[in-house]
C-alpha cells in the first residue's frame, strides 16, 4: 500500500468545488457534479458511465419521479429586503418545492417555513419528493425575528418529465468477481452527508487504476440515495447476485471523529467480517447493527435482494449534531478526515485482494533466525515485534483466512500483510486454493 497524505488535501479541494451545487434526487445539479468528478479522474483515463432513466419508469415497487429544476427562491418584505435567499444558501428552499409567487401575512408565511427548533441557529435540510407542496427553510432565530406584516414568497421551480441520473466506473480485474463501493449524489450544500462520499469514491477509483494487477473487478457507483439504488438494482440486481463478493456504502466519511460500520441484515457476510477487522485497528471505532441502518444498505439488504453490503461512515449519519443542517459545511470535514476514510478503504482493498486461507509449509514452529526473520540476540524487549509473525504462523493452518486470524489475534489484517509477504518470500506459507 502506497498512500500519499496530499490526497487528503486534493479530496478536500474537490469537495469544495461540488459543495455549492444545488443537488437533488434528479436534475442538472447532479449532472454538474459528475462533470466535476470526471475532471478529477479523467487524468487516470477513466470517466463515469452516465445512465439517464426516464421519469415514469417503474423500478421495483417505485416509479422514477419527475425531474426538478430550481432557478430562484427568496422571501422579501414590503421594503424589498430579502429575508432569505437560496443564493446565500440553497438549503433555504424545500427540496422539490413547487413554484410560488404571492404575498402573505406572517401567519401564512409560518405555515410554509421549516425550522429546527432544538438548534435555533441552523437552517434544516427538508425535502418533499413524493408530495407536491412549496416551502422554505430558515433558522428558528430568523423566524422569531420577523415582524408582523406582508411577505413576498417567490420560488421559480418546475417539475417535468425528465430523468434520474446515476454514474458508475467499472475497472476489470483478473476475475469477474466484484467488489463494489457506492455513495450518493442527491443532497444540496452539505459537506459530510454528501460531498465526502463522492470525493473519496473518486480518489479510490484513482487508487485502483494505479494497481499493477488486481484479482477483483471493481464497481464504483454514485446515485441518488434510495430511489437511485432502487433504480440501479431494478437493472443490475441479477448481475450483482452472481458476481458481487462484497460491497460498501459510503455515508458521512469526511469528519475525523470515528470509524463506523453499519452491518448487513444478519451481519455474517465477508463484507461484515472484512470491514469490521479493518476499523477495529483504528483508535476510535463503532459498530451498529442493521437495526440502526439509514442509507442505501437498506436497499442492498432488502429481502429477496440480500446482497453482501455494509455501510462505512466516519461518524454515523444521525449521530452528529450538524447532520441535515447548514452546520454540515466545509468546516465539518477536513483533509485529515477524508484521508482517514480513504486510507481505511485502501486497507480494505489491499486486504480483500490478499485474503485467502493460509497454511504453513513446515511442521512445527519454523526456525526464523536462520532465515533472517528473528533477532539474533534474544531479549524481552525484542518480543513484541516478533509476536505478530508468531501469531500469524500459529493460526495459518489452512482453516483460517486473513480476517479469521485478525479476529482471533486482534491484529489488524493490514498489519499482517507484510508478515505474510515475508513468510511467503521464504517459502514458509502458501495460500490454500
């Protein structure tokens, strides 16, 4: 694994480029986001393969909705002063809002404004995808400051027969067995719960392209949350059922507070075992069962679909106070946080590539000293370094894979990779086919 920490800064700058875009589950904001991500990965000779699915298309139990376009939204008083304006923050408009152009009283205004009373200084993120209405969002403090009078509500938007957009990059491997990494492109200006996933995915595309060889085929997918994964599954479910070995949904991977797995429905897949063993090596890590799900792991684990997919977060989406508010801004994420997620997933990729059941080629404990693998002077201060190798040797009996040994010994699997390379170079260990 060769990881350059400057990648963290690159990802943060890329997130800053897509942060201002007003995205939703459909629309040109999504397409503009893909154009920017394409610029980043194009130097490595790859581009997102974009699919447009027409409005009205049946997708499993759902239907692709109309496309939404938003051009302007504000509230002004009789003096022409803008109370709120989506040009200042695109969270000010209700997602998928109908158009409106009328004067109302303060009481009427309050009927179509959403706030977050328990966090009075933030603008909440609110949507109404499947029920037509108009609306605005503002801080509770702003709403409380408004005086009696008339206010002009103006939203220039439209709903029309268009399409839903998703994009994917598939990088073929030595086999057609697949690893999938996926995130979403459907939230407006939120840094952790939107921008972080696509930028880490884009950096990982570049990493996989840099590998001289890899046994797995890699599928990187970006789609609108829920309706996008449902749409994708309606077209690709049978292929994934045959080829997918493990998948990871990325959600909120830009902060530096934690490393988190949300398990699959039964928590017993290779995706669960592998990612759990990786994050257990981190200073801060948390596991959640499927009962605490929230992102697209819901769709991939649904009964009858049953794919080996888990979710990875830094801090779980609903466990940080900035979640779904204007406080989830560029200060919420950092180059270090993004790099931590990237490094974790690089470790996952490397360990999945190396994973196998390993078996020693000699009976009894091998003499490591004559192979230059053991200190020639025995002293208790030398023991710690050699114990990783001894533990790998002890459990390489042909019945345990890399993640089994990690679970038994507590050694992160990526710390075992150089040990396995040393043992292999000395013909002391082999993979069991």
